[in-house]
C-alpha cells in the first residue's frame, strides 16, 4: 500500500485585518460599472465581504442590510458590499432584491481586493463573511464576522457602530 503525504495548502490562510489596521486602497466597479475608490469613502464606511450573489444566506443578509440602511445613515457611514461575482451578476442581484447601496465586483483578478483585506477563502475561492467598520481615515475600528453558512446579524452592526461612534 502506498501512502501519500497529506496535501499542504499552497496559499496562506486568510487572516482578517485587525482593529487599528490601515486598510488597503482599492478601485472596483460597482453593479452599474461605475468606478468606486476606497478613498471616496469619506466620513467612515462599512465594507461587507460576502460569498455570492443569489445564494440563500447572502440574499437574506444583504436584504437585512437594505432594510436597515437608516442604521448606517444615522452613523454617517457609507455601506458597500464586495463579492468576487462579476459586475453584471451584481447588477442583476441588486435589481432582483431592490438593493441601492454599492455592490463592488472583485471579479478580476479574482479576489485581489478581498485577499488584501484578509477576507478570501483560498480553498473555496470566494469571500469569507467579514465586515469592517472604518473611520474616515480608513482605519479598522470594528470587525463583524460569521461562519460561511450564517449571516451576520444586524444587531452586530448596530453594536459595532455604537461602540466606535466617537471615532467615526
């Protein structure tokens, strides 16, 4: 009997950015093909990484964000969501689910921005469920995350925003 050594991962495991970290600059297209730069997210932002448009959990989760936009508006932050889906997929998803905030396509090169934020699962090829609350200078002030099969509760965003309100 021949035994083969266990396969070792060829990529490093994603490590989310830590609180206090500066975030990497990015330029991505939104669901309308418009260019969005991270430097345009003045006054603070919540950057939500999600695996796939049209999946059950992502549809529910982004629907909750849509239904609670006043939470983000009241905190004075811009809400954006990032996926490795193509911008045309994100447009269809936004239209089907009445989503008005920017959905950003990290499609090609596949997951480059998502990787730079420590939110890419190399073994599965898509984004982890990680969200960052950023202050106006792009510094991470809070992190909201959950397992792949579970959406991040809106209460976690409310808690994160209230806990860092002074920094925003």
